[in-house]
């Protein structure tokens, strides 16, 4: 009986990851932070995230633009 619960949990997990991947691919939103809980979970499960520029990157970009 435990095998049935483990199998259903694993299949549910895979289904949610597949749904999240499908949503990400459809929206082409891998470069922005997610607004969807399923997509955040999918990214966490796959070890993927969107880099959000921080203060240091913004300062460097402003400095580079000022030198042009």
C-alpha cells in the first residue's frame, strides 16, 4: 500500500514539473522572475532561476554608459 502512495506522489510531482515547464515554454518567461507558484516550484526542482540585476550591476551599467 505504501508503494501506491509513493508512486502517486512521484507521478504527481512529475506532472506538476511538466506543467510548469510547459507554462514557462509557452510564456517564454525564463529571463524574468516567475509570478506563478507552479513555475517557481519547477525552477527550484530543475535548479533554474532568473538572475535579477542587483545594485552592483546597475551601478556598473550606469558607469559604462557614462563613459561612452
